[in-house]
C-alpha cells in the first residue's frame, strides 16, 4: 500500500510532457501527462506513427531515453518514414517483433522474433524485458491491434493492456499506445484505461483533398481545448491548426483613431472613417467594386506604415496585382518590404483551421487590416453553413479583440433585379457597405451606401461611385434614386452624375 501511495504522489507532482508539437501542447494545455499511458487512435494513414515519432524526437532532444516498440512496421520502414521528414532516429531504441527473414542484417536474425508465432503472454514478457533493459522515459507502442489479435477475446485483451499500464506506470514511463481502430470506431473499451485519448481522422470529400482533423476525447485532471482541430501531414511532420477560440486570446487595447480610405467623399459617407477593432461587410453583386473598396482601405493603411493581409479565394495574385496597378497602386512594392501579405487560397485544398491559422499568424506579426475576399469562396471551403457562421463569429470576435480592422466581402447572386445572399453575415458585422448597379443616361453605373455602423454615425444617403484609371470616385447624394432595396434601382433625378476622369 505504501508503494502505491508513493507512486500516486509521484504521478501527481509530475508536470506535463511535451508532445514535440507546440500546437498540440497548446490543445492539451501543456502536453501529455507524465508517467501515464495515452491512446492515440485513428485509421491507417491518419498520422499516428508520425505523431509518435515526433513525441520521441522531442524526448531525444531533451536527452531522455526513448523506445519505439513496433509489432507492425520494421525498423527499416520507420527509418525510411523518418528520413522523408528529415529526421534522424539515432539515439532512439527501436524494438521490433517481425520475421527474421524480412531482415537483411544477419547479425540481427537471432534478436528478431515473429509476433504471430508467439503466445500473447510471451509477447508481453518480451516487451517488458526490453523496457526494463532500456529504462526509457518515453515509449511509443505500435500497435494495440496486434495485441488484440493475439488475445482472441476482449476480456483477455483488456487484462493485458491493464497489466502493461501498471507496468509502465511503475517505471515512470510516459507512453503513447497507437491503435488503428480495427475493432471499430465505436468501441470505447480502451478509453476507460487510458489517461488521455487523442483521435486522428481523415475525411474524404466529394471533390478536393482529404481533410484531416484531430480531437482530444479525454485528459484526466486537466482542461483542454475541445472540438476538432484541423491538421496537415507535411515534410517535417504534423502541422496542427488549433480551433480558433476568441475567449482564449486576451483583448488588446484598441486605438481610438479611425481608418480612412483616402477618398474624402467615402470617408464622409461612413461618418469620418471605420474604427479599428470592428468588422465591415462589403456586399453587392459581382463586379460592383467590393474588392476595390477593400483595396482602397488597404492601400491607405500601407501609406500610414501599417501591415495588412489580403486573403483571396476568387482571384490569383497575378490578376490582383494587375488590377491594383490599373488603379495606380503597385502592391509588390509593399510586399517586398514585408508590409503587405497577399494569400491566394484554393477552397478545394484549404481547411478552415488552416485559414484561421494563417490569419492569426499575420495578426501576431502585426497586421492591422485583414481582408477576406470573398465569403462565398470561404463557404466552399466549409460547406456546412451553420458551422461556418459559428467559425466566422469566432474569427471576427478574435480580430476585433486584437484591434484589427476587418473587411469581409460577400457576393450576392445576380447582377440586377432581386438579389440573393448565400449567407446572412449582417448581424455579425459592425458596419455594412451596400453596392448596387443602376441605370442612368443610357449607362450602367454604381451606387454605394452605408446600411449599418454600430460604432458611430454615418450618412443614410446613397452616393454614386465610379471606378476608373484614377482609382475610386464617390459623388454626391443621389436625390432621384429609388428602388435600391428592391434590387432594381432606378435614377430619375436631374443632378449631374460623375464624369469619367479616366479619359
């Protein structure tokens, strides 16, 4: 009894053990629990082995003894996997139970055993003997599916896993049990034995790359960041994008000054300028000038020496630069200086978590203006509309707390007539700019108005807007303008409209 009490006291005092991935440590609130076993489960190809190797490499970096016990992959396979990521496994003990005829090293033939020819008890004894010989601080056991097959029954399998659990705990080992879910994803018998459970998933979409995500099912005695967290497997290991939670980030002091567009009439329309720490929705049909308005605020911010991020779902960087130069602005100058970051994304390849990670990194690097162009493209990256709105709520709240001026572009269906909006973002936005086409003097013209602004006064008038080689022009109030809310605005006034200054 005294030994058990001493062991419990030791386990209670031990701090978290780093997983080797800072983002996973953030999700786990520090890392894995020391001297405990953790279950890492997922179907083949989900990334379990890669995660296990990163866990051991972190131990190697800290000069800890590390042991990889494999009943499925050989030493050469593991070394090959490590080499593809640029890792060196020298210093990490690998204990394999594979047929001797699979080894090309004659000196190792006497030390390699074939797990399927052994009884379960003998296999477990060999594992225990190796652990006692190496005395590791970190262990990866790959995989429990082989023990399950040898056990030939759930009761015997559970007893053997429980025996291993107590054996490892008595030797102060922090262990990752890998399991490929051969028993089925709904079998939770192992969850009750493990101190923590992490599941890796890969989801095949109808079109585009598969999505990978991670979820922490449990971590005894510690709060963790729940929900699904997107991740990728790249050269260098797993790259995890923790789910963005606005409440996990401190609210910064927001400057009281307003961001101006550099166009006097537009600034008058929005009540002097847009406030930092707010989000602005720019909505209208395709081609009405939504992106151009956002570009004007970005250009003005760069002239003030600020950093900006422009995320584009709908156009390539080449087209964006070409269009900006047509307005008298060369964004490549600020891009080369590190002030302007243009991120072209493919909705079929991008996960929502990766986008949130890119935005938060830019904000950490000092970006004060962020543009998402457009929400329609972002919706394709996350087709579940109700969840997209929840994520956008978290992202906009986070950006507002960081004092960032955010522009969200939303394209309405149709060019003229009744407009349809794919998602309702007006309630999440602090300001709404509405753009419309209208017909006058035999021409198609543009109108702009401010429908909403929470943080101050604004004009309720509708003004004409023109885009030409000189940039954006905003005219005076259109007194004879009617029908804008119906989607079929008609100009019947006699006021002089804007003239084309572009020649």
